[in-house]
C-alpha cells in the first residue's frame, strides 16, 4: 500500500518533500525510481507509520469514481471475495518491463492465490 500511496501523492503533486525529494509530478520514470528506492531504504516500521498516517486521506482519493486502484486494493478485493487474482501488464513501481517467458507467454506482475481453509 505504501508504494500505491506514494505514487498517488507524487503523481498528483501532493507528496511531502520527504517522499518526493523534488521529483516533479510529470516525471513518471523519476517517480517510479524514487518509490522503488524508498521501499528499499525505509524500515518496515517507517513504512507502516506512513501508511497509517495517510490511510484515511489516501482512501478518500482512491475511492473516487474514475480513479484506478493499485495492487494493494486489488489484493484486498480478492481477499474479500475469496478469489485468486492475476494482473497483467506492468506495475511500473515494481519493475521496469513486462516479463515474458521464452515461449512468448506474458507473466503476471501480480499473482495471488487464495488459500483454501
């Protein structure tokens, strides 16, 4: 959820300086690199604190009609409905390219199987 929040805030220009580090909202490549760097450099406690601090505001933004949700929201919905999920394309925050096997098969960037109880 941290990555989705940071992307939303940076791409709309509302991120604090600590998060954006001066990367302009129009620089998608810079935004994705900055978020990957943050996710690797911050301690789990710092990430959790950020998510909890901004959760209500983020949900009010991402819950608007027409706003496409991120991976964290897709995982939450899959869990709520008890359904497995696969997402194809590219999650630019996590990777720079779409993974394609030698056979030409595109692999999902998000693949979560529901554990049967």
